C-alpha cells in the first residue's frame, strides 16, 4: 500500500505509514491516506504481539489525530473487522458510517480501501490543542524514564 501499487482493482496511491518505535524497534504502525480536508482514512493498523495492551497504539493514534487536526481534516474513516469494531467504537470514539454517508464519500473518494466483511467507521477529528512547553517537558521525561503508564 505504501508503495502506491494497484492491486485487484484497488488504488493505493497517496498512502503514508506512521510508525511508533521504542529503542529503534517498531512497536506499532498505521497506514494513512488523506483525501483533502473532508476525510482521511486509516485502512490498516498493527501492533506487535509482544506490545499488545501497553497503550502504544493509543499513543500513535493520538499523534495521527493531531497531525490530521493540523492539516484541518474533518473526519477519519476506517474499515473495521467485526471482532475489532467494539475497540474502535468504545476506546477510540468511532461510530458506524451510515450507508448514505459512505455513498457520498465514495463519490468524492472512490479509491477508499474497503475490505469485504468489514464495517466502515467514522470519527470527527478533535480540534487540535497545542501542548504547552511544561506538558511537552513532562511527556519527554516520562518517555526517557521508560514510563508509559500515563497512556
């Protein structure tokens, strides 16, 4: 996807990969594509098995949201597998996309990634709030001490 190759009728151009690394090891990653200021999609995410449940993807997703807010993107959409849907809705605040909304998005972004057997979910991008220098310093100190319990 990141290399922009087309496969089985899907257009994968404009994909970017966001990666969270700890001590030079990739612990979590997500694929992102922005379709202008209306929507961005996150078709795939992954966290290494050894790092599940540690809050790493929450941290990565928070950074993605801040980036999208900085770009003035209004909505995030993603295809969710049935077994992961409750995580997206309960933990990250996504809601099921109505069929009429999906049709509208497909008109303007016909190359959205949709996997068979998934539900399309949507979330408004929260308004970006700048991190104060004190908060930034505290966050930096937490990361340098290896403390991630604040996630």
